[in-house]
């Protein structure tokens, strides 16, 4: 994975980044359309400390784009004033994991993200399958973070 080169002074530590991504509810993911143009959508997500998990509608433009070209960019950000601005950008490769659409067939790779997703968004210990979604696994190639509260420090 590529190391962050610019803005290292305001970069989050890995622990700060993981805590930030665990708390945030929405990411925006850009895919590459057949026409070469970006397609961006807001999504719920789970960060497991090394990859992003997206539970996507299988009949969406995003899922179609990823099947054709797995290159994606994800941004998660927050804050209201300059000193509060924080965020993470992840450039990487997405691929489907498990059956498409997901109906609950046993898959050890999906146990942890499904439980984390159910706890984060449904406040329960069981993931509910609707037959219209599948999992996308985004492997980062580059991660950049920023925390403007660090601006002017150190």
C-alpha cells in the first residue's frame, strides 16, 4: 500500500483512523462507468482495520461498474468548522465476495463484516438478508487521512 506523502503533519494515526471510520455512518464511493466517467454514491460501510466492506444493491450502477472495473475511491469525512474537519480517502480495488445476491449461504469470510454491519446499523447481532444485496470488499492501495485539529501543531 502507498504511504501518505503530503499532509503527514495533519494525518491521523492508524488508531485515530480506525476509530474515526468505526464511528462514521456514511461513505461516498466513486466507481468508473462504462463511459469512463465517475459514478458516486453514498453508502453504509464497515471498516475492519484493513479493508472496507460495502453491502451493495446488486442491480445498482455501482455494482455493475465494479464488475467491469474494480478501481474505486472512497471518502469518509466529517466536521462543521475548519478545526473540526477530519476524513479518510481510500483508493483501491473492489470485488464481490460471496453469492450474488447474498441469501445467507455459509461463508466464513462474511461472518465478521455481517455481524459488524448488523451491530453498526441495525443494533442487533444478526444480519438480515433481503436477496437484493451482495458484499463488495475494497482492498486499499492508498489511504490518505487528515485531521485539521492538528493544523498548526507540532
